C-alpha cells in the first residue's frame, strides 16, 4: 500500500458522492463525500467506471444510452449498493445504541468516512475514534486539511497496522474507556482479512467493550466465493486487481460460533433479502442489494 487511499476506499467514496448528488430518493445521503476527493480523482473514477462498462455488464450495448444514464446504472447496480446500505444500517443502529447509553464510537477501517464532520448531532454525544492503516489515515488527514475542515475535539485518529500493532494499546492510548459502552463499526473490512486476523480482532474488541457494547459489520456468506452472480464475480475480480484480494466468508453457524467464543451474541442479522426490503425498498431507491452479503449486529453479552 502506498501513501494514498486504497482503490476500494476511493470507489466507495465515489459511490456515496455520486448517489448523494444524483438520486432523488437516496438510501443514504453523504453530502460531504465529494469534498474528500479531488476533481481529478472524481473524474478518474467516473471514467474508470464508464470505461469498464463491458467488464461490469458484458452483454450490454454501451451505445444503448447516454453516458450519464449508463453511469447512473453502473453506480446503482455495481458500485454503490454495499457502501450505501451498510452506512444507512449502521447509522440507524448507532442512534439506537446512543439512546441506550453508548458513549464511544469506534470506526474500524474508516477510509474516507465523513461521519465526524457530517453528523453533528450524534457527534455531540460521542467520543469518536477513527482506526485505519497509518498511511491511509495520513492521506485522509491531508485531504481534510486541503478542504479546510475543522477536526472536532472529540474525534481521535488512531493509526493501526493490524499486522504489527495492538488495537487495544492504540485505542487506550488515545483515550478509549473500557468502562463506558462503545459502538464498533467494522464495515467493508472482514472480506479482506484472513480468518485468524478476524478472530484476533474480535478478541480485542471483546476485551475493549464493556457489557452491552455493540458491534456492526458486514460479511460475505459461505456461498460468496463460488457465487454465479456476475456482480459478485466482478467484486472479487476488482478487489484482486486493486491488490486487495478478498479472503474470508462465513456460514451463519460459523459466524455464531466465532462471535460466541468472544462473548458476542447476534442481535440482528440482515440477509440480502432483508437489506432490499428494509433499506432499499423503504427508501424508494433504484437499486438491488448485493448477493451473498449480510449485515450483523452483535452485542457484548452481560
């Protein structure tokens, strides 16, 4: 990884930005995502998506519609569903957690997330910790400085290289309190980690979180890597081409066993069908949930 945001982070930011600017009924509106991308980056990702039309949809005729219409379809079908839906789900879960006493919000693999600058109401009630690879985080801080945003006093940047660093030590050094309820979001990350790294991280989160703390994450099920759906195949190929190959998936029973090992109980699990019904259809957005990707909300048991 060089000192730039990953391809995955940029694609996710582009999807959030494009959706916010072009959809009348968005699943999730991130009105700040565009600002963290330079105009050059935004155009480059846009052109990359348009140039990959044959990759995303090889049976489609790229001459069938105007570039604007084609781009909207490619974003809504292939780029944006996962970043938008998991963000919407997490925001709703976080609101509930705050009402039940959560005082700390830990964003694992924060990427170009804009929560701390976008959600001023929730920020006023939380201490927020953004955890990411040191190089990725340094790049984000440069972007924040470039656009002139003021970093909130209750936001802590926590650089962690999971191959070498202790998440626990890093968070505690930045003021995380183990006696206070926490909400952990772990979005778009587990796919890329080896099973032993996921196991280690869950162990650290269990030790960090007090009873009643919440963990939200998305994960691919055990049919993901052999799925026939083209969107899933494309997701795997794009990750590999970007140097971030996906590694892990879980059946429900495997996930339940792993979480219980670390003191977490599954409180809610959304399948693609649930995501479609509860998040996409309810918003009225024109998209479909990605096959074989699920959302899990787990609670540290008392």
